[in-house]
């Protein structure tokens, strides 16, 4: 290889990646906030009678949703099975291995498996749902946090860290909108409450932050200093941010303007469903955007055995 060609290749690499990421304070703070938010969500929604009244009313309100929308939601949720999870996890690992990063494959697997394991342990053995108001039937079942939402969100985070920076917008486009839809579908299908979705978002987000800290400690992350991706902002980030703000705003507004549904009421129940459905979609969108922001212009560095510059003859 001639000296000009070598110099050109070296300059191209330097324009693509900058210095290594050495600080992990950002992810530490985000992780603490995520786990603190998880326990606040549990305390407010599961351990108070007010939380029970609101979320049970939303479940009753879901009975008024158009049947076609319920079928669509059921189909999306039924698509998340052990087999589909195994296939997606394998694809994520393959992408990491194609980049010759075993540590990245382990990190992505830790996000998916760790988040799901924590969710199931908390739901089945640690966090009970006390009977604070008089109800019967499925409203007494503990479903906090949501396993389906945990899977969708953790797969998104795993995808975001394994794909190369230039393809992250594509991964965000498909993964984020799917994860947001799953969070909203759980309410439409009456599989989960809003608090279940929010709790699952926060579990996956917290685990992803911890895994990112581990990657930083290994010196695996570098800053991206070259390249502009305006279409990514136009077609992915902006629509997701706009839909998130609208969903959260309408959900909060409707919740504040409605009375506390202490007894079955068609109008109040449907209002609660619309409010919490919007909050579920908005919370998932906000979580996805927060992790996207934390990895802004950050990528995994080259394999340790790869050398960008070769001595010239």
C-alpha cells in the first residue's frame, strides 16, 4: 500500500471516530432515575387505592374499544413468543459477532435476558398487588411489570448498541415504533395496566444503562465526529418526539380533567382508558428517545486486534 493511500485511509477513520468515551456519569444518573422511577410507579399505582380505581377503570374502558383494534393488538402481542424472542436475540448476537465484538454480543444479550429475568422475578415473587378496593375477576391479578413491554424495549436497546452508528436510524425506526405500539397494545388487549408498561420501560432502560457503563469501563465506546444524518432526524427522531409529546400531553390533560372513577361508569371508564393509553405510548416513546439521546454520536470502537495504520515500506 502506498503512503498516500495509507494516509487517506487513516484520515477517513479519524473523521469517522474520535476519542474514546471515558465517563459514565450520564448513564449512572439515568440508571438511578430509572430504578427510582420504577419504585415510585409501584408505590403510586399499585400500593394506593386511587391507583387501583384509575387503572381498573381503564381496563373496563377497554371493553368499548372497536373490535378490529382489539384483534390488531392481540395479534401484535401474540407475535411475542419464546421462539420469536430467541430468533431476534440470535440476530442481535449475530450482528455483534459480524462486527467481531464478542463483548458487544454479551452486552446485548445481558440487556434482553437481564431485563426479562428481573421483570419476571419481580412480578412473580417480589412485588405483590394488595387488594385495596373491592373488585372481582381479572382486576385482582398482579401484572406489574409487563413482560411483553420489557421484551420489546430491551430488544430495541440491544439493537441500538449493536448496529453500526450509520445504521442506527434504521434500527430506531423499526424498533422504537414497535416498542411504543406494544406498550399501548397491552392496554387495548387488557393484558396489562399503564403502570405495568411504565415499570417495564424503566426496568429495561435501567439495565441498558448499567450495561453501557460496563462497556465504558472496558473502553469499548468511542465518539463519532464525522458524518451527518438529516434524514434520521426528519423521519425518525422528529416524528417519534412529536407523537410522544402529543400522547403524554393528551393523556395528562384527560387524566386531570376527569373525575376519580370509584364506580363503573362508561364515560369515566373510557376517559381513563384513553388517558392511560396515551400515557403508555408516550412513556415508551420517551424511554426510547432518552436512550437514543444517551448514545448520541457514540459507537462501539474497532476490535482490539484491528490496526488502522500500517507502517509504510
